[in-house]
C-alpha cells in the first residue's frame, strides 16, 4: 500500500528543497532560511522589555516574547498557555491508496504516549515523540513544514527534505535526509488552536509547545532551551547555539 498523503508531502518538500542558499545568523537572530508555518504571521514587533514580560501581578504577559527575550521569560509564557486535552492529540489520521490513481481509505492510528498536531493554517504538521517510542526514534519534536528559503542541500547522498525540522531540547536541526516518512506515515494530528499548549516526553526530555499567531514556541526546561518556528524562520533561545555543518543536516544547533 502507498500512503498518498505522505507521497504528496514528500514531493512538495523535495521541490521546496531546491530553493536558494540560506543565511546563517547568530543565536539571537532569526535564521531566514528555515520553515514557513503560518502565512499570516509577522515578526514580533513589541520590544523584549515588554513582550512576554511578567505583568505587575507577576503573571506572564499575553503578548508573545520578543526576539531578545530570555529563556526564563519564554518558558513562563509557554507554560501560561491553555492546556490542550492530551487524549485528543494521541491519534493521527492518514489517507491510503493501493495506487496513485486509485480510491483512498482514511484510517486513524493510535500513537500511545506520542502526540500529533498541526497548525491552524495546515502548513505545519508535527509529532511529539517520547524516547520510549518503539516505532520511531529519536524522541522530541518532529515537524514537516513549507519552506520560504530552505537550507541548501548538503553534498551527502539521499532523499533531502528541507522542511523536516527536529528539536530535542539539547539540539535542533532544519532540513535533513530521510529514506522513509518516519512518524508522518501515520498522517496528521488535529489542529492545535492558537493559545493552547501541549507537552510530551518524560523527565529531562519533556518539551512543551504553545501555538500562537507569531509561530510555534517550544521549550525544554531541563536543558534550558527554546525555539520559535514561523514564516520568519527558526529562532533558537537559551543554550542553543548554531554549529558548523553537521553531516546529514541543513542547519544545526546544540547546547
């Protein structure tokens, strides 16, 4: 059987991956060569001293953090989101066909302790995997997204997918080689509305993500790292630092 949904996504990502070279910038700057999530997004405009900063009552502001915000501020803002009902995101739905032109069958797959969700614009599909996952590894956040200006394809051999984004807490990567669709074989998860958060993973590997109109914000408190994904690119926070080219990846960050 062939997964039509995954085939279309893989072809789309491969085509996007033929885009021009990227611009690599410092840790506190947006890398303009990564993913496009919400087409209506704009770059955060409020200053770091106001965006996401605690209010007079001590509670995190409703305004998303600014580009220069610190990790503690970002983590607090993510945690202040409304918790999504976890059980609603522990399944994924995909359409299958015996051949490309044949009829499709829609199936829903249970993900166990893993979660799946997509952005309201449907331009970003993500899986949150636990390290104990027996089907896919490694754990952490895995997203397929449209790319405005993808990282250039490295010289290694293989199927390059420039829109494959991974974040484990201790590291992050934009663009990588994949011989199979990995967790995306299962399809897509439900929409995660703006303002809601979802957590996955255990212990030091636990990651919490909050969907917002400025992008998808994710943080790992144990590692002290966070990342923002939106149409402006991928912005690392906390301990994440960009490193030279790592084999099999487009852009790489580590703590």
